[in-house]
C-alpha cells in the first residue's frame, strides 16, 4: 500500500513539473476549460437537469433583454460583464466582417482576423481620463499580451515596447444587435492601431488606416422604443440610411476649459452612456437642416459614429443636426466661452497669457479699447489724433496676426471679411485695397448703409466758416469671404473650412489664390527662393480627397494642353494646400491648372490674374459636371 502511495505521489510530482505555470488571461481560460472537463464526469441525469435549468435561464435572459435595455455601465467590472461575448469587427471601408473579438467577463480577450486566422490576446479594461470618482469610466485600455502573430513578418518587437491602445469608447444596444466602438486618442498612433487591429491585407498600407474600430454583436432582440418629441438632445449616431438614423441619447458632462496649445476658453465636455443604452430609430425630415453640419463629420458614411446635437419635432422626426466637434484627446468643444481679458498699460492679458502689444503695434502709445468678434480680439491702439493701429489677435492661433493703420474701422455683423477703414480721406477694404475717397473736408466716420453701400461722413467749413457735416456713398461688395474663411481654417478653426465649402459652387473641386496677403505666409510653408524673386504666388487648396493637381503648359498657339506638365501634386487630401512660385500673366494664359478627381474626371482653370475691376484674392475651380 505504501508503495502505491509513493508511486501516486511521484506521478503527481512529475505532472506538476511538466504542467506550465499559467498567469493572467491564459490561466483564467485554462481554469474554465478544466471546469468544463469536470462537468463531463457528472452522471447523465444530473447533466439533463442542469441543461433544463440552463435553458430556462436563457429564456429568462431573453425575456429580460426584450423588455429592457437598461444596463449598469458604472464600473469597470460591470462594463466588462456586459461586453462578455463574441463581437465582430466591421471594416467600415467595405462593410465586410474583418475580425472577431471574444471577451471574457474578467476582461481577457482573444482577437482573430477572419482573412487568415492570425490571433492575439490580452486584457480589456475601462479607466478614467476626465471623469472623476463616482462617475462611470470614460476611457478604454486594450493591452495585448500576445501580439506577435498580428505583426508583419519582418517586424521586430523589442522588450518594453508598448502594446496597448487607449481612448474613447461607446456601447449601445439596438433592436437586434449590440454595438461597441473604440477610438484611440493621444499624440501619435500605436503598434495596436498600426498593426494589431489593422484590417488591411497589407499591414504596411496606410491608405485605409484607422484609429477607430466598430464592433457588432447579435442580441436576443428587444422592442423598439418610441422616439422623443419636441426636443433637442445629444446623441451618438451608429447608423444611417437615406431616410433614417439609428441614434443613442448621451449625457453631456460640461465644464470650462482652455485650449492645450492656444489658451482659448471654451465649454468643454465629455459624453457618457445613460442607464438605458437603447439605440433607437428616427426618421429624417425631407428637408432636414444640415447647414450646421461640419464638413469633417462622418455624416456621409453608413456608420457616422459621431456625437451630434439632434432636434426632433412633435412627431419625433429629426429636423436638424449639428456634429459636436472634438477639441483634443476626447474632449468636445461644446461652444464658445467668454474669454477673460484685461488691459494693463500696453500689456494685453488674455485668459492665462500675457502679451506686450508693442511687439505688434510699433509706434502705439496706448490701448484705447478692444472688441471681440467671433474668435478675434481687435485692440484699438492710439498713435496720433489722425490715425491709430488696429491689432488683430486670433484666439485659435493665440497671437497677433494682422495690423491695420487707420481709423473708423467697421464691418457687417461678425464677418470681418467685410471690414473697411479710412486713412485720412481714403477708404480701404480689409486687405488695404482702396475702394473710394472723400474729395473735400475731413472724413470722420464710416458705416454700412446696406450690404453693398458704405456711407462716409465728413465735416467741412461752409462759406460762412461754419463747420458742417455731410455724407458720401461708395458701392462696395466684399469679394473674398472665401479667403477669410480659409485663413481662419489655417489658424486652427476647422469651422473655417466649413464656411469655405458653404461659399463654394456645387461643382467646385479646388480653391485657388493669386498673391494672397502676407498674413498667409506663415501658414503656406513656401520656402524662400532667391532665384524666384519677382514671381507670383499661386495657392491651390484641394476640396476633396484623392485629387491630383497638375500645372500643364499650353501649346504655343494657345490651343489645348501638352501631355507633359510643369508641376504636379498627387493624391492630395481634402483641405491640403500647395503654394507655387509662378508667373501669373495679366493677358493670355500660358499654363493651365488641371484637377484630376478620383473618378478620373478633370477640371481646368487657365492660370491668370483673378482681379478685374475689383481686387480679388481667390476663386473656385469648377468641374463641367
């Protein structure tokens, strides 16, 4: 008997020696597997009883899901418990199923690509970025313990290299499917977004690279909720068709904040799921108002996957949409916040920053006043009784960017592109182009009489040496609102590009500028070239992705274009610009700008001076659609 015991202990010791020591997610999976093996030893009748109980529990779960979409997502543990199951990663470029993410209740996961079976595993958890204690987690963290199979064959993973991604997430429950979204945020991409979760066949092809991922999971179905009515609310939009949107109402958490790089004050916010995570279907009005929709939104996609401010009417039909813009690192810009401004001598104090105005306004001896117009602060500085200096501070760019020497500055509404001013008796537009003058007396005031008429007030001495006043009118229509919108975009205001596109004709493919004002020099990245002195500057902005822009030389007889080209820029993205030194003739054009779109159609613009009777900086290149 003792001999048998010793043999049993020896066999057990040998088993322990050869059994691998498992930890973390691998250990948990092993324990589950062993538990399943133990169950197989149960007698048949006990197994049947458990199966019946399991089926009943499933029916109860199904009834519960059909009746209610309320879920506790207030803790890391509860979020992982809800996500436990099999999720399918959707390639948003093609709509195809790309991979499967299987999540355990403890956060352990396995990720498998469907195209080749490559696998990886790790841990998914939910943490805090902006949210405070007592709030729900607002940040995901996915970390791969086993990632090598998901990397390119020639990739050498060095010790200590980060194999995790973190960022925003959202979770929703539709009538027949659940949704899970992750978006990596931070300064730069990661090995996870570059390779591990990359759905491209060629992992080194970044053309369709993305740092956000959309997963779906079949559920047991539930009843559809009735839409809200006569309300405006925030919602995450998961899907859309031509006539409907599938959206999930979100709770905004707002606070005052300042831009990380520009100290601009704004109402910041982040969004969290409500207790009811139902994704509900809403009809779109035939004339839904999309005028406040950003050109950068994903509205044109089947899965917009973005935060929107939604207004619905008494029937629950969506009447207007506005996307809520991300300011930085997952924090949304919920709207304008009044800046804190004060003047101390020649020091301009703006929120948490201070600027010496004399650096921009050379010769000024006092700051008389300031005005806020949109995202500009205009400082009125005194020089002498005849004129002063208007110094323009842009809140996005966080510096002084433009100075006007003159008096009587005025504009329409909050559109500074309409600004005019005087210097002595001459009247100028914003860019210093003369638009009129007063022939007698002393000009003392300027104002817009209507959209196209400026009224100048002046004083003079009559025949009896008595001072009198009179007015003189000038016809003036601003020509360069589009340029001003593009300038604001280049300074950091993405809404500037939306304003540019709103001014563009329907068939516009590019925006061109000839000799734009010096204010744009600091954004054009045009390197100095002594040999090119005396040439003009041609700026070209692509309005769509994947356009190729060439400058082609015309034939000597001025007919047609040669096959060759002088300069070219391939695969330009939307908003991308190029600035070229070239001769822009005032007479017969010698070169043609050609814009090739992704569908191989083209638009042509003969390069010549834009200005005619009035000075004009830019215009749109249009296609003959």
